[in-house]
């Protein structure tokens, strides 16, 4: 059996989520239908909407279900553009889906100003000139480092700018500061032990917002397409569990991360970014002179699943834009270990033992190259 320590890529559905989803799989469930099965589906969707809103601390009427954070980021950023935003500020460490949406609005004429990033992995809110919107993730997908959402909200209020927050990597271990102040927030179910392929865009109010997918009146005209009731129900349960167990998870992950860090330090690892500012579930380090993808492969052979960065990026071998933006000399060198609700101390021990065995072999092999 694989020891799975790659929950930042995707975290398997929690048992309670599987149980809640199951009855909806073999049932007619179109919440737009007026008959009894349709009404039952609509009620289940509204219950899930309330759970998503409660986790975010934002109004349920503003929650728009969609296929995940990629779609939510695109809807938000293209929607900001469509409603008058012309100058966006964002950093190079944003998720590729945010970068992609920014490139799309840039092609239409938007200006994108680049925010600098420190060695600590934290975005600096130094605006080179006036902007209409700030785009900032709550926690980075490769380093886990939390970003200054509260400061961004204060800055946005001061200069009259709008704020989009990608909260996808930040919600499993307790509330995120100042999330209520953002105009739009993106999140995804599968990082929380919910199903893959479902997520939400949270708007500050129930007001209309330009839809990416148009033509149907679902989600109050803000996202056309039949709602995935099974997925949304699972998402709601995952959000409830995150809200109820987030603080306890954070405490447990904090203890596991401390012993992981001690073991990694003993093996000569160097932390990437300010680990004290990271979410407790994610640990990212560099072993000097050792490629992250070589470590991932060696650990895979030992039956341990980790990542050298974002899963979206690690299929393609190349330097990580996140580590490069942080000024890392070896942007291909990251090793990301990320915990889930079921991660145990003996799994962390097994990872450290496998790394201790693999490191000298990889170092020896690369000295022949
Ligand atoms: N934003 C961040 C920060 C992420 O980590 C991810 C998932 N890798 C996404 C957006 C995209 O989420 P989804 O898989 O739901 O499209």
C-alpha cells in the first residue's frame, strides 16, 4: 500500500463524504426540475451551499457552484475585467489557473502589474502604480506559505481596489483571516477531502456577476449547466468537516510537521520559504544538488507518494515558477510533503527512512552525469 503524502495535489474523499455522496449517484437529481426528486436535489444543494458559506464566513447567496478552483479563478478574473477592472496586480507565485486567467484578460487589453515575492515565499504588496484589482492566493500550492490576505484587504479598501482571493490551499486547517472582505473567493472540494471536479466561486453578495458559462439559468444565471448534485453534496460535507475539525487537524499536523522537519534537517534539507508562515499540512524543502523529481521517483519506488511541486506542473519537467520567483538557485529542487486528515506519525517515519536510503544513491548517480 502506498503511503500517500501528497494531499496538496488531491486529498482522497473522506469516509463521511463517500457515505453522503453515495445515495445521490443512482438517483435522478436535477435541482432545476419542479417535481419531487428535483426539489429534493435542490434542497441538498442549498444545504451544501450553507456549509460552504459557513466555512468561508461569507454569505450563502454569493456561493456559485462550479467545476473547481480553475473555473472559479477564471470566472472571477474574467468577471472583474467584464465589470470594469483594467489594471490588475498579482504575483508570479499564483496558481497556473490564475496566471492563465490573467493572460486571457491581458490579451483583451488588461494591464497586469507584477507584485514582488520575498525569499520567505511571501508576496509583497508594493504597488508600482495604481490598480483596480488585487489578486492574491491565501496559501501557496508549492510552499504552503500563507499570504497577507488581511493586508491586501486593508490595502484594497484604502485605494478603492477590488480583491480576488484563491483560498484553495488554505481552508483545511482553520479559518482564513479577512476572507469576508474579498470581493471574490475561489475554492475547490478535492483539497478538503471532497470530490474532484467541484468547487465554488464565492461572491460578496447574491448580486449578479458575469458568468463564464452562459445560456442556462442555473445558479441564478451565474453559471449555466446542470449542477453536479452528488459532487456538491460531498463538497458540503467536506466543508463541514473542515470547519468542525480544522483546528484539531492544525494541531495534529503541526506536531507531525515538527517531527518531519527535525528529520529532514538531520538529513541536510534546507527549508523553502518561511515555514512558520506555512499551513501546517505542507512542508517544502530543498536538498542541495539533488533534483526534486529524482527524489519523487526514488520515493515512489519505495511506495511513498510526494511531489516536487504542483502536480499540474510536475508532469512537465522544468523549473518551478514559484521557486524561481522566490529567488531559489535551484528551482527544480523542491520536495513537497503534504498531510491529510488520516496521516500518521509512522508514515512520516517511513518517509524519513526512505529518504535516508535514497539520498546517497541519488547523489552518487548524479555525480556520474
Ligand atoms: N488554485 C490553487 C492554489 C490550487 O492548488 C489548485 C489545485 N492544484 C487550483 C487552484 C485548481 O483547483 P482545481 O483542481 O479544483 O481546478
